[in-house]
């Protein structure tokens, strides 16, 4: 029985093993994963739960203010970290959370690829394509940039998005007339996935992106309009515990967003940093403005990655870009347009300097609120783009399969060679640079003393 299970889930176990190696190589004992735009709630997990629960009015900020961020959305994560704090060293908790999101995102990606292509289901020879798609989703440069400077909302969105696409597609596609129990189970799973994924929407713009991505899925199934409407309605109900406070904020304090000095000073600068990367070359290499950020002493934060991709290994970026384009063309030829729609959505969001996508982007940005909330489209669209890119990479490898002559052993050698190329492409992640070294900090004992005093 154990042997059967190991054989059935061998690719998932390989993904787990890879994440374990990444944890082993990137965890620095005695340090906290801190800095950047993070939520350091593991320092007082009980208080984090309280603040997320009573989040409409943030009494601990300044003299008290109406919450402008979706603090309530972080409640499931705060509860999870509070439970984790009883069994795990405090400094390890944030490392653990981000790697857990990485693993869940990879497993969800396998579900998406297999779930949307019945030909891959239960066929070991075909499941390997889903494995490669998941592996690339976890290790590509777009993903690396998001995790290198970790923020809980982005990491959670990385995990939620493939699972959300999978269960949404299942809900709107399935025929439940023969088994009402199946319908009930799927709805429960739909509820659970979307509830546990709400911490992604601490950055509220990600909720808009999530709905747009699901809208692309729905475009391919408009004949099931009733199910689509009910699925979107259920998502809104699940997220209402943080959405309603946000509507209240917009009604009473919306001017704060546009008048805030931080926004007025940085919006244009951040947008043009994104604009500089809005070219086809950067798009194909999944490179965003993060890649040029500076750290301490005005040195490049991504120096290890720049050195790596500036060498011969940089050619691998174009190898995978070629596979992605091949997979994209395969889907168009087969008239499977769902992921093509998502690809076009991401192109409009990211190709800021490339017509005709830039023209559409400029038209949308005529609305000041849109220009403000999407001043940094890279951080909002790189995860869906990473997902759809990885999906097409898997399809590209699948398209090459009939052209590989020889017996199955030779084919497997070719497949594992592709897997090796993915590892070589992402080598800095396995050398301790999955997170920026500047994010791994030893917090002085005096800081902990102050925290304990205020507890």
C-alpha cells in the first residue's frame, strides 16, 4: 500500500523534497526573516489575531485611524501563525510560512495542469509534464523576485492562485446531475480554498487581479453563466468580512489614498520603474523592476542572480521562453483560449512600453484611482504571469514529446535533463539566495525585552 501511494504521489513528493532542500539551504539559524514590506506578526502572534479581528479601527496606529489596508483579510494567517507558535521556534515561523506557500503553489499548479487536461490524468508519462510546469512555477525568475523580498500577501497569492483556478474551473465545468454529494464536496472545498487564501488580499489590488483571472476562465465557459455568477457571488460572500470594512473606508476616507504624501511622492517614480521593464525582452525573461533594486551600501540586491543570469546560464531564460511560446501556439491551435486570455491580461498589465498593449494600459490609466492602485503592476501581475508562463512551458514540453524518437528510457532521460535545466536556471535559490541575505536579520535581545515589556 505504501509503495502504491509513493508511486502515485511521487512527483508531489519530489516537489516537497525540493522545497525541503531550499529551506535547508536558505534558513540561517538564529536569524529572523525580516525587513522590506513584511508582516512581522510572529513576534506577538496573539496580538496579531486580535488586531486582525478588530481591524476596522486601528487604534495602535498613530492616534487611531480607519483601516486603509485590508487588515482583516490577514485573520486566517494570523490564527495559523498563532497555532504554529506553540510548536516552532519563533525565528523560524516566517521562513516556514513562505516555504509552505511555495510548496502549496507548486502542488496547486500540478492540479491546474492535470485538471484542465483530462489526457494527463492518471497517466504517469503525461503527469511528468504537469510536474515540470509546477517545478518551473516554483523556481522561475518571476517567482524568485517575489520571494526574494518576501511579503505575506504575495506569497499567499502565489499559493492561492492555482488552487483557486482549479476549483473555480471544476465548479463551473462539472456535471453534478448524477451525484449531489460531489457537488456538496466541491462547494466545501471551494469555500475552504478561498477562505484560507484571503490573506493574499491584505494587498487589496490582488483581489481585483484574482477576479480578473477567474473572469478569463469564465470567458471560456459563458454557456454556464448561472454557475459562473454563483461562483463569483460565493467568493464575494467569503471575502465580505474584509471587503465590507474596505467599502466603508472608501466611502469615508477615500481621499486619503490620493492625498497621502507617500503616494504622491512615489507613484510616478514607481510607475516609471515598471515602465522601464515593460519591453518584450524583459517580459519573456520574467524580469521586473525588482531586479534592479538596491540594498545596503547602494549595492544590487539581486547581485547573485544578475551574475548567474549574466553568464551562459542566462541562455536558459530564452530556452524556456521558446518552450512557453511553443505551448502558447499549441493552445491557440487547439482552440483552448482560457490561458491565452490570462496571458493577454498579464501582457496588458506588464508590457507598459510595448504597443499595442501599452495603448490599452494608457487608456485604462485615464482613471486616477486605477493609476494609483496599479502604480506597480509588476507586483500585482507577475504571479498570474508566472503561472500562465509555466503552464505554457509544460504544454511546450508536451508538444515536443511526439518529436522525441526512441524508447521510453531515452525519453525519460530527456525529461530529467529538462528538469536539470530548470534547477540550473534557478541555481542561486539553491545557494542560499531564495531570500535576500539582507532579509535574514538577528534581532537584538533588547528588542525582545521591549516587546515582552509591552505584552
